[in-house]
C-alpha cells in the first residue's frame, strides 16, 4: 500500500509561481508512473502532467511551457513546478501513482490563482 501526500499549495497572484510536492510513504516510489491531475468546481478532473519511471514526461497543452515535473526517488517525491500561473489554473491538484494494477491517489491540495 502506498500513501500519497500533496503539499505546497496555496494562494498566488497571476503570473506567479508555486511548487507542489507529492511524497509517497509505504513503499518505494521509483517504479511508479506519477501524474498530477486537477479539478475545478463544476468540471471533470483532468490530466495536467506526468512522469514515467524512467523520467520521461508528458504534459497537457494547457500547461506546456509553464509547468514542469520532476522526481527524486531517493526522497520518494515528485514535484510540480508551476510558473506563469493563470486564474484558470485554480483547482484542487491531485497526485496519482500507478504501477501495474496498483493505482493510488492523494487527497488533493488547493491552488488558487488570483487575478
């Protein structure tokens, strides 16, 4: 069993930056593909950006060039660096870890971008 905990959320002005972290406990995270999703009120949860076990990354068009993802397997942590934030980035951000049939989600963390 893996538990994922997100941290680093909060309130930031448009154009600013914020760094989220997803830390895993319970077992090694290194073989997991990890992704960030987000959900804003009245909308479906959407994929934002992900990183495979071999550090290959993929991001949605809406955040390309603004968000980056990285992993530190020694710390069992995946980080999301968000820059040039826009009000439309406001959402609850969720971390998800997947390997084989194992699929775990964090509890989510609020990110609010003010205009």
